[in-house]
């Protein structure tokens, strides 16, 4: 992923099944975050991702505290942002 353009995909996955596999970590009116503790593959790049951010509002602003590689998908009008720790 390093040096590659971020991927944006229309996801062909069961988001309910995906979310059931992840550990909820936080929520506010704009976003809900999950941690990938079981190495689920990212639907965009097929590599395990670290965290998932589900945007509940449009538009939503994110303040990142560290450099991350991102993959993005949209399902039912919600953005799903898959984070990968930068190498």
C-alpha cells in the first residue's frame, strides 16, 4: 500500500458479519470505531487492517494523530474507512 493511491470500493460484503467480527472501541455522533483483533482482511486491499471507522454523518471530519494508510468503501451511504498502520 505504501506509495499506492488509496482504494475506494463499493463493498460487496456483509457489513453486519464484518462488524460482528470486530471489537467496538468508541462512538460519538459522527463516527463509530472498531478494532480488528482477529486479522480480518480489508475488502479493498485484502490485507488485515488495524481499525475500522464508520462515518455516521455526512460530512464528517477526522483528526488523525498518526500517519495511516487508508482504504475506503461505501455501503448504504455510509463511509467505511479501514486503517492500516504506515510502515
